[in-house]
C-alpha cells in the first residue's frame, strides 16, 4: 500500500522566493496534518484538515504560510515570501479519522532557505 | 499549555539488552498515546499506540505501559537489535482537541552490536 507521499524531498531556495510543498495522503484517509520539525522546537502541528476543510490553523506561524486541500488526495503548504528561519523539515501526515487515531507520516520535505 | 516530557534524551544499550523510554504528560484529559520511530532521513513511523482504557499493550518485542493516575507512559523494547537504533518519540493527544498530538522531545537509541 502506498503511504503518504510528499514532494519535493529536498528544496533549496533563496529568501524571498515562494515555496510550495505537496502532499498526497493515504487513500481513504479523511484527515490531513502538516507538521514542522526543527531541532529547537521539535515536531509542531501547523494545520489540520478534515474532509478537505481546514479545522485548526492555529499552528501556522505567520501569514506568510498558507495551506490548501482542493480535494481528498492532494494538499499544498505554501510559504511566500520565504525566510531563512523557515528552514526545517516539513511533514505531512494523514489518518482515517481525526481524533485519537493513528497518524501516518510521509518522509518529509527538507527545506533550506538561503 | 499541554506538555510531554521524555527521558532519556539518549540511550545506549548492548544488543540483546532491553531499552526503556519514559514519558510524562500534563493534560489529564489525554486518552491516546502513540509511539513513533524515526530513522535518518525518514518520517516518524508509528510503532505502537495505547488508549487510556488499557494499561499495557504488547507487539512482539515492543510493549507500552500507561499509568493514568501518575500521567506517565513508557516504551519497552526487549532483545534489542542494531536495526532498533533510531530516534523514538512519544506523543499524547490533547483533551480538548483530540486530533492534536503533543510530541516529546525524542530519545536517540543506539544499540551496540
């Protein structure tokens, strides 16, 4: 079975550029999560979608960050404009239902902003 | 706010020995506790989870115990193998937003051959 698929795996870009991260959740899962992992702050939830609707975006750090889920099989996380402090590994995860259910993670996008 | 503390931060054991990682959570309403294993360059992989109505769960060499009164839970790995070397994260759901997981800071486990 295909797991959560993220692209690109690595992204290096200059500050000020727009960055778009992509995620394909596991088929049949109706909940999708975007996380950010850094050494300083660990794993942090950025945004949670249920049935393609954003339910909780309280973890999105700034207005420069936005996320969409146009359909059940695709989501994007966009940073515009990007800054060096956005450098981190960004993970997408999905689950069959939102609450108290196993979340399955993709292998992440390692983002470096120069 | 909600917090999950995880100890130790690093753990080195001899192959074949047992490893124990402990976590403490702050939200008394938490009722779902997963454990993840993360290898270099990979995403966290769910290895076992436990819910608040269960005190212990086992899956082959891995077991998790939960003490709701003390608000702590532990991961036990028996007969460790070099391929168990990775970073392990505990997590706890939050009471008011059950989809939200609060993660511990991670334990780097090294199994020496």
